[in-house]
């Protein structure tokens, strides 16, 4: 009985580990990643965060004295307007 339980436990653990290590599809980042990227660059009060069909995230954020529209490209720079 113990070998069967051990085998089931190992199978479950292996399945869980592989589910956790699956990478995101190429060129995609999640909303949390986009927000962290903006915060790292000094943006605060990030809101209206939305992902476009092209995979880029757009948001409104404050940096310095004013609010800006920002675009987070998953493969490149952050652009502020």
C-alpha cells in the first residue's frame, strides 16, 4: 500500500512542478508584470491598465508632477506621452 501512495504522491508532485514552470508565450507579459515594470521606472498611481490586441499594455500613471499615458511593450521600452 505504501509504494502505491508514494507513486501517487510523486506523480502529483511532478505534475505540479511542470505546471509551475511553463513559460508565458513569447512576447506576453501579465498585468502584474506591466505594473511592476512601471513602478520600477518611478511611476505611481497606475490605473486604467489595459492590454491591447497587439500585447502591449496601456495605462495612466503619475511621474513627477503630472499624469501621463504610458505604453508597456512586452519586448521593449516603456513609452510615455
